């Protein structure tokens, strides 16, 4: 059986706020040295799937640079598959930006069916999890399914965020509701699908011709297949899985990695998470620096007296003397100057935090995060309260005062973002 994986990686990810102001959601850095899409790509190659298509749309540049020819994932291949990147295009027939997940697959279906794969594996590029897709595909064929969707139990209070599935004793899906206000159960669709190619082709074409459709798998394709009696199966998955689609879930997924028994064992040599990495020296940690339950990446420099607690530092982060970082995520090449305090905050790449600045809070209830965008500057002695959003490329001239409240949104006045 020949399987082709199709990864949907065009999401705007607006709920990730400043992190997706300049990049697509799957390209957002995660766990220090990785990008979110690395988990899906690594699941593919660890499952023996080396024929991978990635469908791009929103701000794809950093993702294209990251994936390149696919070398870090052993996907720089020709005759045995490899990775191929597809963006929206205009041809002789009508085509435009993708209208939904199903429309993205439909517009590229001539490429998807090239060389006649037997099975199509459709994946989201913005989820963090480790799954052996071989077991999923075997389940699909053993049950002679038209479609198999991976399912997982989620907390009942979060169930309204997901497509909710009901199955019978044989794992056949009997009901599917996309993001119901009052969920009938907590069995959620993971956005991982195995299709028979003929079923996928027919479903997409019928959906394409329906002017009332939103052209989305969760809203349109899946409910219709279930209603029409197709053989739709629910594969039970019991491992760790998170859709890092909000600032809270993004932060919480990082904190899960810092537990004594982490959610995903990044040291597991039997299931390596592959990524593209820069050549950086080992991290340097000075005497009298205190680091507790944290991930410190290559190229970081931690000065004496600095305190880092339950935080994740990406490559090249520099923390000067007596600066303190607590339960925060600091991305590549950010500089934290001496005496600064950062608590429950998320700082993008190339941020400069001035001396004795205060960002975020450990006491905000419910939990809120200060977010600092790429290339922005927080001047010395400034206070940025929990909940404040500082967009990319902000300089001292963009701040109305030296104390930014938690409901403030600060943007670069010379090149404002659509927020």
C-alpha cells in the first residue's frame, strides 16, 4: 500500500497573537529549538512515510526556509517521494486563495493523486504530539474504512473547541458535530485523517460544487460522510496531543515539557523529533546563576546571578546579571539586560529588554501573558503588565508611556499591523 501524507500548513493562527504576525502558525518556534510543524513531519518519517506534500498559504516564507529540501527529516528525495511545498496559484481554470481546509486539498488534488497512491493521510501542521501513523493506517485497512479519523478524550470544559465524535462499540462513527456549544461527549477529532483516495476525490468534488459549503473538513466533509452512511471509523488515541492554537495552550504545552515526567520525551532516541538547526556553541552558564526545571538551548549565555525558573530559552538567548525569568518562553537571540524581571511572558525573536524592565506577572488571575513581538524593544525601567500585546518592530517612540497596562496593544506606528 502506498501512502501519501498531505500536511495542511497554511493557517493564519490569529489566536497566537504576535507570534503569527510575521509567520504562519506551523512555523512558530516551539520547545526551544523546534518549530510546531516538526512534530507532524517527524511523525511521518518515524512512521516510514517519506512521500509528503505541504500546502502553504499565510506568510509561508519562514516555513519554506525552515523546511528547504527536507534534509533534516530525510525527505530530500526524488524517486521515493520526498517533501514538496505547494502554495495557492492561478491557472487557466478558476483558482484563488484557499477557502477552507477541504478547498486547499481540492485545489491541489491533481498533484495529490499523481502516481496513484492507495491511501491519503491528511494532517494538520500545527499540533504537538507523537503518533505512529502506521498503526492508524493498519486500523483503517483492517476495518475496511472509507475514512478513519484519529480521536482523543479532552477535558469536558474544553470540548466545545473541537469537533466532537460519537462511536459505537466497533469504533464506527455515529455522530460528528463541529465545535458544538453543548458537547454531547468529550471524544474529540484530532484533525488526523486517513482516506480512501476515491472517497476523498468524490467528497471534495461534491463539496466544491456546493455554493453553500464553507469547504472545510470539520464543518462540511466529515459530517456529510457520517450522515450519508459512509464507513467512517474513529481510531482511539491515548497519548499526549495538543492543538497549540491559543497563547494559553502554547504556554501550557511548554510547561508540560518541564514536568518531572514531561508530556513528550524529547530524549527518546526511538522517536526523534527532527528539525533544522543552526550551528551554535554549547550554552554557557556562569557561576552563581540559578536554573530550575528549564530548557536551555545551544548558544544561550546566562550571566552570574541570573535566575531562570520553569522557562524555555531558544538558541542564542542572552540573560545578563541578576535578571530573572519565571514560567516564560523566550525565543531566539533575545537579550534580557541586567536586573530585568520577566514572569509568565512570551517574547519572540530578537527582542531587547532593557535594564530593570518588568514584564508580565505571576499573580494575574485568570492567567494572562505579556506578549512581545519580533524585533521589538522594551526600554529600561518600563513596566509591561500581564495581558499587554507589543507587536513586532516596536521602538521607544511607539510607547505612550513607560507603564503599559494589561489591556494595551502597542504597534509599530510606521508599519501598523491589521489587529
